């Protein structure tokens, strides 16, 4: 009897499978992704700075991922408190992301992650420590200077004016320079303490001309008597000054607008007060 029942059941199933009717949703149950959770999630190296860190990772299984990247957290933190640095926007499964909003001189844990509809997979847990905020080394740069310009003929102007150099916010290597060329404008620059140089930002406006518009400092070197510019883009430029305690010198710079040059100058600053 049991044998007969089994034969009948088998025949019914075979008939159903041979039916010409199209399958509809009610004919079958949902089958999860056979691959399951993401695989091959590897946590890479970290390059920590003061308030952020660049973190690397890879994911082998790339199909059907919802999100991937790196999570950052402190020891004992709940999963809901993880900082997520997603790599999804890069569309790369071998990635580097930047975790921001960190605290200086702090130990963090991190691990790569990958998420799909079946769940989340983490790579190995690793650690990094953020750096201490660097200190501005040559604070003697800050202060008020007496400035004088020398034109291309080498003749020094009789006219002296004041230029002020100050720290830019809390930066460890950025300054503002106010009133180059006695035009009242404030430009920004970066200090290289090892080289003892100050490099102005591209397109820092020192003067606005009624006819030609914005004017920038465009630095150059003299090579065989000809000017070789630091930046060949006609609409931007920067200048480099050398400095020591009490003196700053822009030895070669051109007053540049998009239509051409106003002239070629050197500008020397001598400190008056802090």
C-alpha cells in the first residue's frame, strides 16, 4: 500500500512539472542568495592624521552589495555608534576611504565591512592612533612689517607701507598676508619651515584694476635673463618668499591679470612689531 501511494505521489509531481502553465509567485518560495553574506572582506592599512584617517580595504564578493567600506569606533563601542566611511560612491572593491570627525591623540579600532541582503561581514579588527596637532614653529613670522617694492629697473621706491602677517585660524603652517602692494587685500599662504619659504595660494587677489579686473602675484625665476614662471596657467599664479627672523623677501614676482602683466617686482619686508 505504501509503495502504491509513493508511485501516485511521484506521478502527480511529474505531471505538475510538465505543465505548460507559467509559474506565478504563489508557485514557489523565495530562495536567498546562495552566496550568503559577503565574503573576502579584508581590512587594509591605516594612515592616521590629526582629526581624520585614510583607511584601506578590499571585498572579494562584489555582486549584490548594498554598501561597503570601513567602520571606525572606540573600544567597547556599540555597533550603532560605529562611524561609517562608505566606499560605495567610488564603485571600487579595493578601496581607500577617509574617516573624519576624529579626536587628536586617540586610539581607534577599525575594520572593513560589506553588506548585502543576507547580512554584513567584517574584516579583521585593527587599530590606529590619531596624531597630535602640530605646532606652528616659526611664530616670529607673525607681526607688522615695513614693506618696499622694487620694479624691473632695480630702482627702489621711496614709498614704504605696512604689511601684516598672521596665523590663519589654528593652522600649524598657514598664514594670512595683508596689504601686499599697499592695496588692502588679504591673501593666504603656506609656510615650509624646513625650506624657510612662504608660498602664496593660487589666484590670491592683491589688487583689483578698474580696467583689467583681478590681479595676482605670479612668481618666477630668472633663467639666462628670462622669466620662467612657476605656473604656466595665465589665469592663476603664486609667488614664493624666503624668510628669516625679522625679514621676508619676495624676490621675483609679476603683477598678473588675464590680459597680461602690470610689471615685474621684488618686495622686501622688514619687521616692525609683533
